[in-house]
C-alpha cells in the first residue's frame, strides 16, 4: 500500500510549493560561483625565504613560486651568500628573490624533502641536520601595494610564538640587513 500525500508537496526551506526548491538550488550554485570567483581574485603576495644558521658560514635566500591551490614552494637555484655576517648582502639577495616570485603549477605530492632546493644548496648531510642548523625566516608582502614586507620566524622549539619585523621596501639595504639579523639573533637567543 502506497501512501499518498494529503496536500501539495512543500519545500523544506521555505514551506512554499515544492517547485521553489529548484530556485533555492540555483541561488546556492550562484552564491558558490561568486565565492569561488572572489577567492580567485585574492592577490598573490610576493614571498621569499631566508635561511640563517648560528654555525653556518653561508646564508641561503630562496625565491618562491605560488600555485593555484594557494601553496608556496621554493624555486630552484637559491642564492648562497658566503660570509653573510661580514658583508651586508642579505637585503640585495632578498630584493632579487622577491622580484623572481611567480605563479607556477607543480604537483607537490611527489615532492621529496631531499629535493628541497635550499637543503641541496646548503650541502648539509641530512634534512634533519639542515632543519636544526638553519633558522627559516619567511618574508611576505604585507598587501598588494608591497610598500612593506613582513619578515617572521618562530624561535627554535616554539610552535605557538612567532617573531616579526617590518621591512620597508624602499629602505636601504643596510636597514634590511640589520632588521633581519636582529630577528635571527632574537630567535637564536630565545631561552629554551
């Protein structure tokens, strides 16, 4: 025995006749399309990474790519700066790396840590040794105008704390070097 409805079928959303359900679905699809379009219009802000180590003689400055999934990854051929403590070259290398920032697609699922460009440039014996030797300072434009960059790094052993400095894009290289070194020293001297 089949049960037949006693009256017209009603929409579960607005309790109008059930034909309006298609209208609700079309509105939902349109809203989703608008949200996806807005997400696509989010600007890609320039990024780079600087690797400094207390016992390392060289610094590594890596430009980054950005894919459509919103993931940044290092470009091949990072700059290796010998004797980075004596010669103020971090600002120049950082500016160059930020200029090389670009969108690029790459399947990162097949990427192995041993293929990491900065790790290979360091000459470290293992990825673990590289990660324990170097402090990674990430640098990112603060907005689309790119007048200032945010340089940040977590102190060794801290997961919930990140230290930041603001870099002026038009500032002298010596100022950028000084602020990056202060950030590095604050992270390195952090009590454990």
